[in-house]
C-alpha cells in the first residue's frame, strides 16, 4: 500500500515500523540502545533504533527533545524516519537539524494503516509512504 503524505523534514528512510499512540520525548530514550525508558509509555522497553517511528506528536522542551535525538543519532540509534499526526515546532526543528525525515497528513490514518513490524518506506521529498505488511 502506498499513500500520499506531507513533507515536514526532507529525506528518505525505511525500516520496520514501531507504532505508539503515546507522544514521545527523545530525552527519555536511552542513547546507547535506543530503548524507551519512560515509565508507563506504550513503547517502554522497546528500541526506536533504525525504526520508522509512528506516533502522534513530540513532547518536552526544545533543549531536551533535541538533546535526546542528537544523542541517539551520535550513537547510531536514531529512527530512520518519523510519521506524526500532530506536528509541533520542537519536534519539527529537531528533525530538520538531525536530518531525520518527518511527515504528517497521510491520506489514511497512520494508526490504522501501519502496524508495528510492517516494513515502511518514507520518501518525504516525493510525499509518499509505502507500507508492506509483515
């Protein structure tokens, strides 16, 4: 399945999908492993490393959100791409500066179209998301 999307931060990324209906603060992700350490988070104990991350929005101040994403990138544990339903300025700025593709406004609800474990290709520049069921 291929759907159109809206580019927020340019680039291309592909990988296994990791889906969460909880907002994400990258400061609460362990940089050396990519594992979400936020207590009670839907992704607690799961790694975002190399994944196409599907989540509603980011949360936290610009300093901690950017710090968390940069540390993941330095340790090669950042997501390959991100799909959101409600972009906020801190997440957008963090994605642009770390060069992680970020899209929103999929033609279909991403929480219905994408499941954790699916293989997803995000081409922000072409405005497309392709999903292959696992």
